[in-house]
């Protein structure tokens, strides 16, 4: 916290980010008391998301204040920024002072690229678990994984579970339950197909093959650099 007792939550932004990885947790954490939420990017120019609209940063990597909670969302854009030293440098600097170092979905690959997940337990999107393992990470097929002060969420919508779980760790379970009720977070999906354990095996295999083939080259380069 700063000298005024305020907490800073920073979400790293990059082109091609999956907006729900970010906006779900940001909505939850924006309700934390005495907390400032920043969207941090290389510049203050709007950043295109994978949903076809842009998000406006509130701070740059160079000028972001000290961070208490660092969160890196995922998205296809991750895999074109695994060698982006502006992004990775910010993540390393922020993580060195943060109380919590976190990611959602494939944001875990940015933490890995910054050297922050080697030998640690972590979650990521189910279709990218095998790729993350190639980076020296112990991948856990859970919605939220704690390893010390590193907290990682699974794919996309798991970001809300992650944010509520982190809320309980930071501010207590009663406050987290209050937020869950305020947001009416009581999922009742129309199909029982939101997990690879439940979905049609052919559908699972097709998505996994597409994801792995489209991202394998970038992950291979990173694995060689981390070796």
C-alpha cells in the first residue's frame, strides 16, 4: 500500500488481450476498499482486445506506481509478446514489490516468460496446459491455484473465481461472499460443456489441436530461451 494506505491493482495490457480475462477480475477488485485499479500498457493509446473493441490504459509501464496486486490476463496476443521486453520488464519490476503476482488464462505464459513460474504450480486455459508444462511449470488442472504469493486462474471465466478467491485471501471470506452476492455470481450455464472433462471428446481434441499448433512455435522459442 502507498503512504495513504491505498492499494494498487495493475492489469497488464497488450494488443490481442482477451477482455474478459481482465474485465471480470477488474470488476471484482474495483469494489475493494481503498483500492486503485490501473490498466497498464506501453503507452496511453487505446489497446485493441480480441473482442473487437479497445481498452484505454490509465498508466504506462514506465510510470505505473508501485503495485500491490499484479495481474496478467491472457489472449492470443500473449503469444506475440513473449519476447516483448517492455511488457516483461514491467512484469518483473512490478512483481518484485507486489504482495500478489497473478494471471488469468494464458497470462500465465507471460509470467513464465518473465521467469516467475519456473518450478511453480500454476493454472492456465485447459487447451494450453501441455504448452505451459514445456516452460518448466507444474500445471494444475484447477480453476484457481495458489503457490505462495503467485495466484493463477484457469481459462477466461475462471478469472471471476480467481478474483473472488483472491478477495477472500486479501479481505476475508465474508467480504468475498458479499461481492459474489452483489454480482449475482451463481453460474447456471445452458450446456454442461464448459470443461474438457464434460464436453464431447472430438470437440475437445479439435480445440486442443488447433490451440497447440497455432502457439507451438512461440512457446518453443521461449522454452529454448529459458533453458
